[in-house]
C-alpha cells in the first residue's frame, strides 16, 4: 500500500481469477477508499441512466447459428491502420491513481500486454509521456477535455503528438459536471495531483472537487473546434459524447475521423437514453464513413457482441478495468480484458461469426 496525502493506494500486482466483470465491483470497493470508490463508480442524480446503460443490452438478442462450419473465432481488428488483438478498448477515465499507485501507467501496461487500445484522459494521474512509455509503443489515444485556455489545449496536444498518440478524442458532453450525489455525500476532493494539469494549475487538481476541475473547461464547443484540433495536430479527431445522428453528422462535417457514442457512463445527463439504445440510428447515419466507438454499460462479452452488431467498430469500458487495476495492477487490467474477450469468443462461436467483421454483419433479434 502507498499513502499519499492520507489516501491509501493499492500496490497489488497479480493475475485475477474472474468469474464475471460485475463481481469485481464489490471486491474493489473493499480496497479503494470510500471517496475514490464513489467517484469511480457513481453516476449522476439517482443513477437511472447509469443502470439503464447495462439493462438496455437486453432490448435485442443474439441469434444463435449452427451448421456454420467454423471454430476458433478471431477477435483481431484495427483502428486507423493500427492492428489490435481485440475490439475491446480502455475508455478514457480520469484519476486512476485513485485505484492504484501506478495509475494509468499500470493500465497502459496491462492494456498493451493483451493487444488492446489504450486511451488516457486529460485528467490522468500520470503524464501523457509516462503513460505512453508504459505502453512500450502500443497504440494509444489521448482524450482532451477542452479548456477555455488554448495555450493549455495546445500544450497538451503537443505532448500527445510527441508521445506518439494515434488520435485525439475530443469529449463534448462534459462542458459542466453531472450532478453526482456520491461525491457530494463523501465531500470528495482529489487527493492526488493530475499530472497533465501540473504546468497550468496550482496543486494540479489536488484538493479540488470535480465541479472545480470542470469550471476551467470550455462550456462552448463547436464544429470549428473539431477542425482546429485536427489541423493543429494532423491526427484523426474522434468526437466523444455523441448521442444523436444529428451530432454525428455535424462532427463528420467538421472533419471528425471517428464518432464515439457515449453518455459518459451515466455520469452526465441523467434521464437521457441508454447509450446502446441510440447506437443503431447513429451508426446508420454515419454509414461507415468513419469508425464508430461505443461505451457505457458494457459488462459482458454478449454486450460487446451486440454493440458490434449494432454498428460499433470498437467497444470501450472503464469501471471494470479500473476495478481490475485496483485488485491486480497491470496484470489485473490484462485479466479483465482477457476475460471479456474470452466471453466474446464464446458468443462469436455460438452465433456462427468467425471474425469481427462477421459480428458487425450479424443480425440481432429486435422485438
């Protein structure tokens, strides 16, 4: 155990024996301090959308197939020419030092070890360079919480380019913080500095609540910002927080090279639809012009399958991977992704889909 400013961080480093991803939450709650766990696990208001995100996967069913003359499904895929062993990726999630002393460095190491895609948050506990180094050359994306201060934005984007980021995720659904009651109950303030804020913020986020952190974020984000980031970095820009076909088309029109369907894991607008329920119509509007990434509520291999068959190209998650980080460090992260990918392979076999492209073409049963 490491203690920083009175906050106890896990130092665990071990493979995990996983029954299923939902079972990790209770185990992680036992070792992550109350305030940190509430921040990681919580959603906004009464958490209806958070719960609906997972329930919504039951709105469609996978059609079993037989006599398909296949075995050993292959989960390899790619994004922007970067080869990946799985369509499962790490969603950008802030302050992973709340779960483990090595934070995003351990996450990046674990993600890379299983051939998955890593993305790191502006509000990471470790720097862009350190997180990239921990991935040892594996592909990573950098997620930008756009600031009102473009000197700040440009400095982060410069570091991401220098570190070899393969794309920029622009989060657009967090111009203000969702009303997260668990943080209020716990009077939660970040006990650990956010490395990427160090050059621009006294204390680098330490001792502040999430509402204070978001106060420096841009409340106005427009298509022109997508174009500006793309031209500045010469990297693909993926617009995150898309929940409607109209916004997807706006983003593509502004030059976005990827659409990220997400409701922030139920942490922002409570009462909005489950992310899975809007995925199909957004994917139809995108019509394969750019890749579609999806997250929010993913807990099972069948969820990954359904998201891919519903129009996604990659499927992201964060909370279960962060629980694995707390319970087992980089090896715990690898264990979570491997377990979920193994569940996906079983579903692929039983649905008669040999490759990820076959899963994308699979028909779902819709009542």
